[in-house]
């Protein structure tokens, strides 16, 4: 790894980039005791209530994440079957990005990278942290809410928390936890707590991270319809970019998926209405994104665009021109430095993302990224993969032949029948390299890595990935392709089994 690592409380920490003084650690530990409170107002918040900034030159920050929402699963991204009027109006009032990508197609690594501005192999969160606890985000990590808190912001979290589920969120800069400690309390059913927090802090600078779970399957790998948001499975079709057949069994799940999405959109609408009612709309930066692709075979967990592409929307009426569409390449590790730029904070060397604040506010036309980089090491199972993407080409390097598998679809008969189709290899061994021409093959169906006609492109993209891995001290640089396919079963399991 980049620097010497050591373990604390079951998690690894980077001595160089994540230093924490003894006094700061003691303060965090004491604060953590308060943050263990399951209710909406931990002790820490009441201690600091009179010390928040009221600087009207600084924007309030609302960061919204959707769990398992694909990058084109909104009306404003061209889906004509789903109803998302509130996210559509958010896009109409700001900027919608068409080439935005998460750094990893797995929940915990994606979310940890969002709040650290670092790649998973740098911050150490390279797997689902509730399963592989030693991969949790170190309490020594410097996070976005940490820095905003130091700037005078009141910081809060509601909904899902996955970067380090067994350590109090106050260790990571959140002064308020508006939902409970345990996953059963994470689902956001309405905007009441969000709007209450916003109203209480109408005169303060505040940061709230809102993490929805509507699009995530339940513990048994199932969806259901959200009450009041009906969709007819006979009237929906499977989105083309998911690259799945339009089977009745899949359409049933699509209808439920859309229903859950619309419920989330409705709650976001309640929050947007409250901002307008309080007169906070113009001076609030709202960011919306997903953590990875839709939870269907060949989407989530993959480094194809349907796994890493994210609907990224930003609205800040005081600074960002409304109704704009931005085609530049962006990665979610770029969001942290962009927010720091917006509030006038310096961007440290430890942050690997690049700010695009000057681009969205119109003061620069230079694109921050010539390419974006994605990675997977583990999800539930070991699937080591690295990828680089520019606007034309995608190069994927697999470090093991172990199959991607079916994740929460593994107990479904249709998912295994799906794998009999030629373009659905999710139970078959993976190949060493993949190369796709996104211009002629946007759904990444034709691997050109073995085609001599594209040898120079393969060399160029492979070299681009190597340079990135060297610059970021990726431990997989130079690693050999291993044969692990026989180490696990890809047969059907019972609901709830892994």
C-alpha cells in the first residue's frame, strides 16, 4: 500500500494521510458515546449548538445518495416509463451530468470514496464492511463532514451508513444522526426528520447527507411495491441498457423497482418544497447521485457503464446556471473537492479527486479528467478488477477468473436461466482483459481485446491504467491473473443465503 498500515479497533489506518492527535481521538471517543443515542439528537449536537457559522456567503450543502439506482433510471435521463418529477425539476434548476461514474460498483467502497475523495485501495474500504469488518473506514480518515464541521457547519446523517457500520458516525464528522444505529431504522419513509433538521438550522450553515435505500433489495433479495406508487408490470419494459431480456419475471421486478424509485422521488420533493418555503433554495447546494448500478445481473458489481454510471445532478441557483447538461467525465471522488471548493476550503494532497466547481459555475471550460478509473476487489465474494474509461473506450483488467455471480438474484430461477444466454456470462470464468468501443458498442457487448485491429488502443488504455495504479500505489499493479473459478459455487441458494 501507499504508506505503512496499522490496525486500530479492527480497522486499518494510513499513518501518513490519516493522522489524528491523541487529544482529537479522545474528543471523538467522548463524542461517540453521545452519538450512540438512537434518537435524532445525540449529545454532541446540543454541545455545539451556538457555535455554527451564519456566514451567508457560504452555501448549505445537501448530499443525497440513492442506493442501487442505475444511471438512466430517471425521467430526466430519458426513461419515459418512470415518474420522477422532483428529481427532474432538480435537474431543470441546475446541471445534469451525462458522463458521471462511481469509483466502485459496490455500496461501501463507493460511499467511503465519496466522503474521503480517495480510491478504495487508498482509504482501505475495498469490500462490504458489515461482512469484512477489517475493511471498514478508519476513524482516523479525514472526511467531508469532518472538514465542513471545522468550517462551522452543523453536520448530519440520515439513512444508510456503510463505510464503517460498527463505529459511531461522530468519528467521521457527523454531529447528528437522524436515524438509528441499526439497518432496520435506516429506511427513510418521509421527509419529516430531514425538514425538521433543515428548519432548526435555517439560520446556520448546515450539511446533511441523505442516504436512501428504496432501490436496494431486502434481506431476502426481494422488492415490493411502495404503497401509493403503483406500476403495471404489463406496461413497463426492461431498460435496454440493463442488457436483460424483456421477460415477464424481470418486468415484475422492474415495476417494483420503479415504484420504490418514485417513493424516493416523492420524499425528495417534500424536502425541496421545504427549502423553497424557508427561502433557502438559492443558497443551498444540492447534490444527487447513486452509489452503483441497478441490482440486477450484470449491472451492480460490474465495471461496465451500467454498473458504474451514476445519475449526477447538482443545483445551486446562486452559482450554477439552471437547465444545463454537462458531458465532461466526472467521478464521485471528485464531489468532495468540488464541495470544498464551493465553501472556500483548501484541497489537501491526500484527496485524489479533482474539483469541477469552476466548470459548473462557468469560470473554466477545461475538463478535469481525461479519463476516469474504477475498481473492485471484493463485494460479498472476491472479484478483483480494475478499469479505465475515456469518452470513447473502456478497458477492464480482471485479476481473477472467478465469476461475477448473481449476488441477491442468486435464489431466482430466472436469473440462472438468464445465464444460459450467450451475452449473460455471470456464472462463467472471466477473461484477463476486456476492451470496448463505447461509440459503436455502448452496452459493452463486443470484447475487442483479442482483435489485432485494436492492439494499439489496447496498449494505450492498458498503459493509462498502469500509470494510474502506479500513481495511487494500487497493490494490484503487476499482479498476475489467477484461476479461482473453482473456489466457489454458482448454483442457486435459498433466499437470504450468500
